[in-house]
C-alpha cells in the first residue's frame, strides 16, 4: 500500500472502532477506495458487526431506510419515514446492549441526491450519551467533496468526524506495486516485463492501480500469443492502442513500395535543387572575384616586356652596326684570368654608362648552339671588347627577377634580336642591356 492508502485504512479502522459516526473516503476513479474498504471488511469481526453495504447510492431517504431494514432482516410495517426511523433507533439500542455494532457503507456517494444526503444526518442523531449507534462510511469521488460544499449540506459536513483522500501512485510506487503483484503470483518482474515495457505501463497508468492491472493483464495475454518473454514495449503499446480504441493501420506491400518511391523522388528533387543553388552561388562568387581582380592594377605580362626589349634592341643594333668594324682590336693576352672567357660577345653598340644604383642580374641558362661570326675582328676591337662574366648575385624579387627567371624563349628572343652575340649568356664589358622598369616605380 502507498502512504495515502495506509492513511485511508487507518481512518476507517479508527472511525469505526471508536464509533465516531461519519467517515469519508475520497479518491479518483480506480485509485483503490473500494479495495481498501473491502480489505477492512474481510478482516472485520463478522459476529460482532453487522454490515450494510449500499452499492446503488441513487436512493431516496425512504428507500435507504428500506434497504437498511432488509439487511437487518426487519419487517417493514409502514412507509412513514419518521416511524421507520424511530423503530430503527430501538433496534440499534438493542444491538448496542448486546455489544454489536452496525456499519452502513455507501459506495459511490457522489451519486446520492442532495435531499437524501440532507436527511441522512438524522441517522447520526441515533446515539447514546457517549457513542454513535450506527457508523456510516461514505466513499466517493472528488465530485462528492464538491457536493459537501453545498450550503444545504453544511450540517452534514460538520458531522463528518474523519475524512481521508487517496492519491494516485507515484512512479516508484507504481513499479513497486507491479513487482509486488508479480511476486505474489510466484514470478519475477525482470523475467515478465522489460524495463521499457514497465515504463510504458507506468506512463499510461498515471498512478491508477486499476489501469496498471488492466495493462499488465492484457500485455501478458498478448505476449503469450506472440510467444514473447519477457513482454516488450511493442506489445504494451499495442495493448494501449487496443484499450484506447485506436485502430492499427496495416499497409500493403504496394503502399509501402509507393511510399519509398515517393520519398526517394523527393530526396532527388531536393538534392538537385541544392546542387543547382550551390553551383549558381559558386558562379556568382566567381564573377564577383573576376570583377574585383580586374579593378586591381597589374604589371604587364613578361611577353610584352620581352617584345619591347627586342624592339628597342633591334633599333639600336641597326643604328650602330656600321661603326662596329672601326673598333681597334685589343690584345687578348692583357685580359685578366678573372675576366677571360672562351667566347667573346661582339658588341657593336656604343659604350653607354649603366644605370646608376642598379645591378643587372643575368640568370645562367642552358647554352644554345654557338653561331660563328665570319667577320674577323680587328685587334683594336678585340682589345676594347674584354669579355666579362656578369656578377651573379642573388637579386631581390622584383620585375627583374621575372626577366631573369623566364624560360629559354627569352634567350632565344635575345639571340634573334642580337645576331652578332655569340653567347647570350655572356655580357661583354660596356654592353648595354635595356630592361623595362617595374610597374609602380
């Protein structure tokens, strides 16, 4: 029993044994009001107590008196209410003198008419100087509590000496209740129900013992039909659907196939829309980036720089080529070993001063096929054209680096623009190399 059930039991025992008159037990449907009362009546001394159990509370006060007469095996001699009450009083005195007690139990008291409840207080007047001659137990639902608050029943409400309320079971109390019932039947809860099944039962029952009994009983029967042990949550949910009157819809194979096809079609549509949106988004981003890049000033391509260099070199070479033969040769023996080179680049350009503050880096490239010049250089030209290998310092990364790191096409273009140069990788002293200025200077 839960604490509220024990409290209701104690109220019944104390009110009847101490002859307090009226005892009221109130509780929701199915919480166990009648169970508690029957437990007391089964253990009561039937030889010294006469019990009058009224199941149908829809009675007039005269009809209630006749029911009492029938239970006490009294002959009804008149229909007058006052005479019947007076005779009942004499019978109760005789039973009291014999040491017997009379108990009147009215179940479902919320259904009793207000007029009957208003007149029933006259039975409480049947008493001695110390004790009540008849004990009345009123058992009802919460609606009975509302009826007692009626102003017409204020006198009856004042005469109720003991009242108790039975509350629904908590979750732990519900689980303990199920375990207790199974143990009494000789089983073990873990071999009968799974934890999820118990959780479903407790959740649906909401602490009402009657609902717990119904769900457990139907679940055991259904589980036996499925040859399932322990009973799982699926069986319990099926039982709950049956009790609630919900029809379980069964789908055919064609309906299941159609459903899966519809789902796949919808997924394909959504996937196509998603990738379309992603691709359109990517193209929009690409256009924005291209537009942004076009607004940024950029350096001229290397090919454009090379073309400008070639054009300038061709112009200078055409102007200076006739005067190249007049240069006196220079004695090769005077050339220092540091500046000596097996090949000499013949330069017909005038000796111009290099640009101040700028080093002219030349990257080593794969040597091309050397072209021999049929014209014999004069001693004066050889003496003035001392081959000097360019200093190969590691330049800073700039526009010149782009020229130095270009491919073989660059040296080929130089060879074509300067056919008199034997080796484009070697620069003679006094040669002039024109490089485009880096952008931004």
